[in-house]
C-alpha cells in the first residue's frame, strides 16, 4: 500500500508535462485543450497500472520517461486525417470499402462550385418561389428515362425504405422468396420492410416463383409488389421467376404499384464489355415498372445517393413523406449527380465517367501497362522484388453483376529469395515502423500504409496489383509507391 502511494506521488502534473520540449512542439500541432486531454488519459492509464498491476520502481520510471514521447506520437497520429485517398489495385471496380465510384473531373468542378456559394437548391428562379431539390435532376434524368419523374435520397437502401414507407406502411408488400436478399453492410429486404412499417408477404420458393404465386397473394391488404434484382448472387439450375412485364400487367389489373429495386444504376448496356445479367433502369421502366430504385455510386459512376425514378404521381407521394425529408441529400450531391448524368445525354459517358472508362478499357491496354510497370519495378532501385505479369479477372463489385468477369491483367510481386534470406538473418520483428523484414505480407503492409496508399490482393504468396481498377494517370504514382515501399523495406540493392 505504501509503495503504491509513493508510486502515485511520482506521477507528474499535466502542466509540468506541457513544458517538456517534445510536447511544446506537439501543442502547436493539436492545440492545448486536446493535448491536455491526451495527457490526462495517459496519466490515468498509468495510475490504473499502479493500482491494478502494482507497477513501481524501475518499470514505473521507464514508463514515466517514455510518456511525453508516446503522447507526442499519439498527437502526430491525431493531427493527421484518417480518411485518405488510396490506389485501388484490387481489380474490384465498385469497392464499397474503398468508397465505390470515383467522380469525374466535371462532377468535381461542379461540387466545388456548389459548395462554395449559395445556390438555388430549393428556389425556383423563374417562378420566384420555393422549388424542389430533385427538380435539378429531372432535366437530365427525364430525358434519359422518358416520362419518368425522380426523387433523390442518401442511398439506395433509403430509396427502398422510402418507397415502402410512403406507399405501403401498415399494409402488405409482396416479395418473392428468391429475392429476400441481404446486401453487404446489413441491407436486408425483410428488415427494411419491417422498419418501414409494412408487412412482408412472401411468395413462391427460393428457386422458383411464378406469376400464379403473386396472383394468389395479392389481396385487399396488398399495397405494393416489390421485385428485387438479386444483385450479389445468382440462383442457378432449376429456377423460375416472374418477369417484370407480367408482374406489371398483374399490378395494373389489381390497381397496385410495382416497384423494382434495380440496384446498380446501370443506364447503358455493358454486355459487350462482360457485364452480364444487369438490365438497365430504362429497360425496367419500359417493361412496366412503376418505380425503379438504384444506387448512384455503382455503375452510374456518381456520388453516394439513391434514386427513385418512375410514375410522377407516385414520386409526388414520396416527396411528401416525412422520411423523404429525413433522407434528403445536400447540394454537393445534387451538383455531382447532375454533372454525372450530363455525359450520358451527350453520348460521352464512356469517355468521361471514370467507372465506365475502367470497365470498357481494352484488356490489351491493361497488359501493356502491367508489363511496363513490371519492367520499371525490375529496373528501379530498392529491395529486390520477384515480378510476374499474368491475365486476371476483374469484377464490377459493390454487389453488382456478381458472375460477370472483366478480362484484366495484373502484376504479382514478392520479395526476391536473396532479400528474404537477408532479412530472416536479422531479427527485425520489433521494428517500430512495422516495415522491417521482407516477407510478402511486409510488402503488402508497406504499400497499404505507404505514400500513396496502395491496396492490392494477397494470394499464392504474392501481392497482386490489378490494373483494371487503376486509372492510367495513376500508373506513375503506383510506381512511386512501390519505390518508396522498397526503400522502407530497407534492402537498397
Ligand atoms: C447496392 C444495392 C442496394 C443498396 O444500395 P446502397 O446505395 O448501398 O444503399 C440495394 N439493393 C440492390 C439491389 C443493390 O444492388
């Protein structure tokens, strides 16, 4: 007990620590109040260690001495933003963990312009009265989807929830058992339905659902038929589903709306580039869907948003729903979306929308770039790497077109045998930078935490960098990141 009291007395005052030179500098990076909070936290941890683990003597002295340096390091970490650009070399083009679609240059300009000033976001300049946010998108979307009105919300999950809430709260929604899907990050159709206040009426079976199943289920309680595009899986083999055309006819006969959750936001067919089994938004509307919902940051190539397009009278009901207000998007999203939709009208989407450029790039071009990168890596200084180039299969990702394979090329890297032998001779595991040693996982880590950050795929004892998800203008930065990583790995050959 006495030792513990003495140990506690050894803990310095926050004010005294603030006079330490290393921390005086840190205060300039973070400001005095947050720095004090970090110091109080560090002292509290030390106090707990004294009370609970009984540390004292030399161990305590060691920790006291390290405290200012550790806090200064923590300050370095906190002073830097954790949201940073990364180079996506995974070969998955719409990668939800990596923020999905990058925006076009034009969209970026428009975001800047809208963000920096007042806009007529909800003001009708002609009529000198209140306007609607979604109206700015009807100019473009109305031409791409003739006769359709639209309503924009934060993401497609919100779009589906809003449709259900506005059209079917307190009543039944008919959905095929083959379409009760879950999409990454807890979007589950039955749960969205329940949360939106509607009751699920399941029809058919997992693999086969026919029109007759829907016909039997639709009754007085039915408010909506919902068809969901199974975006991230396929049922194969002995299967059957009711088509949108026949469902639309049934819905019309029974005077209820048909909504289709299309998901990917595909506006132009991509069959010839390998994206199969994804009907366009327009195709669903043409076949008679009253409303179609989709994400704007998947194959549309825009910002995160969810769009509902279709029958004007239904869209008006959505825009009056209180959830529509809760899910509304900001002016930057509208500006980015408007600028993303424009090139589809001008027939320039394949040239200007980054995600579509990546999908349509010829494989031969990717091969050339992969080989050029491999050559440059072999010639560059730094830890010796064993480099191979091989054809690969890129994917759309983001839950869209799961079975579609986009022909691609990739570079496979691993530390050359002599570099691995050298590092295994010297124990460098405790290296504070964490980049010591030269195994393939060290290489992966060095690139992942490097400058710029590069995300590849580990497999067959190599780190693979797929070029379909890397824009050609980023090839130089990819090489730069590799050169830096090799320097960090130490073996300057
Ligand atoms: C991606 C997707 C969703 C979820 O969209 P978010 O924009 O991520 O909310 C819902 N339904 C389908 C069919 C999808 O493909």
